[in-house]
């Protein structure tokens, strides 16, 4: 079931009033919203409800065990077990055929004939999103950042239908405390909710669908039959299409959650206005960028191990991010290109630091924070470094503030 459909409209017209009617009694509301979310998820294929339920029980049991364990080695072992289960399920459904076909192709190049077979596995919708949220839950429990909640509340957190299919990726500390207490209907920002839903529908249904059907699909299907100018227009149209489609869907999700009384983090912030690749990843799919930073880049070592290791960590993080987007070598190359660009920006920033010059992105951010700064300081590149250090963000890295 997708948001911009008549089926979802009818579904939501039933769920919204019943949600508010049962909200004063959490022991009634939570089972209701879990059931509604499972109906929403089962509309595509009811069998994958069992996968979502299994993922919920697996991570809840191990998160509680991790929190209760006192021996460090036992806690680490339980974390490894939880992550192995989550990544194993994601790897099987999303990457099995990719890895098998890649291994078979590589073996053929060296003259080997491996007895490997493809299975044409059906990919469960939203598995990348709820798996990452489950990983956040057990890792935060291991770090001591978030105490595991009850199974019922965690089931709401993981299956809550506004974010289930396409995000945003919501952290436990961002949503579970809201689930723990009844929402107040008088505090719902309905104007913002309807604005997000309306603009999201316009971006997805009008802009994205029009560009896809009228320009992108036709040119991409047969590029040899079109001129260079038409191909160039289609490339730019695709950039607008993918932004309008994804940001539109998540805007609808955030608006629907608001109508139900829940606040989700923002997921897009004018990404095509970015002044660098680092700035782009601060603005595009921001919840994924933060997730990669906190659960991949920093555990790899971040920028704590010296220059070469920092570059390695950036590349590995973006390679994983590319593979998360799709099981194909094109996505791996795409992630590698972004990683290389982040490394290049990091190298250039370090070079400017050696020359006692501030990083251009920080100067730009200072100028945005103080519009009169260019008038008082025409040569922004000569801004004192002590002011630059004080100006913007932290230095944990080049991916959404990581670098």
C-alpha cells in the first residue's frame, strides 16, 4: 500500500479517527496501531508480515539481554549475534542474487565453473529501513545510550506505518518516548501536516510522475534515438525526478505522522543548493547520512586514526551507503565516487588548514548565519581561524558533519 493511492486514503480515513479515539488508553492504542501497521504492510504481500514480526522479537530479546548483561565480552557477543541476524536477513533478501551472480562472473573470468544458482528472491518492501532502525535499537542499547523498552512499544516503533516503507530512518530516542505517552490532539500542528502532505503529493504525483513519463523514461529507454541535448535534458530531469519522488514521499510520511500526533525528523533540506559534496550529504536523505555517520563511520574510527585511516573510513562508509541503495555494481561505483569526492574535499580542507586559510564551507555557513559579515569583511578567505573554529558544527567527519 503506497501513500498516493485511493486505497491508502480509505485506510487512513479509518485509522486516523480510531487512533485518536484509542489514544487516551495506551494499552488499547498500541495494539491497534500495530495491527493497522501490519495491515498496511501486508497489503503488498502478507507473508512478509512474519519477517517484520520476527525481526521485532529478535531485536527486542537481544537488546534486553545486552542491556542486562554486565560482562563486556557477553555484551559484545550478544551485539554481534543481533547484528549478524539483522544483516544476514537483509543480505539474503536484498543481496543474495547480486553476490552469487558477481561471484559466478568473477569465477568465469578465471576459468572456474562454480555450482551456484540464482533464486530470484522477492525483496520485501521497506526491509532496508526497518533493518537499519532495528540495528539502531540494539547498538544504542549496547552503548548505553537508550534503555530497551517493552516489546509492545518496540513493535510500534519498528512497524509504525508512516515510516515503514520509505523512511525517514527514525532513531529510538526520537520516537519511542513519544510512543510512551499519549499524544495531545490540541498540540497537533495540522497546518504544517497538511502543507507537507499537499506539497509532497505535488512533488511526487505531479512533478516526479510527469518528468518520468514525459521525458526520462523515453530518453533512457533508447538514448541512441535522441540528440545530445535531449539526453542532457533527460539527465537533469532525472535529477529533479528522483528528488521530487523521494522527498515528496517522505514529506507525506512526516505529515501523516504529524496528524497522528508524532514528530519525525526532517529528511531533506534543499540538497541541490549544496555548495559541496559534504554539504549535499548534510541535506540529502539526512536521516540516512546521520545513521551512516553514527553506526558506520564513527565505529570504523572516524577521523581519530590519522589522515589515511580517515580517508579509508570515508570511502568504506560511502561504499556501504551505495550498496544500501541497491544491489548492483552501479550503486557501488556511485558510492565510491561520492566517497572519493568526500576524501578530495577533506584533503583540500586540510591543505587550506596548513596554509592558515579557513574551509570555504565554514566561511559560507558563517556568512549565512551573519548576512552582514561580507560587508564588514570583504575578504572572507582571510577570516581569522579562531573565528572559523568557533563558527560551524563539529569536526567528526565529512559525511553530514563527519570529516
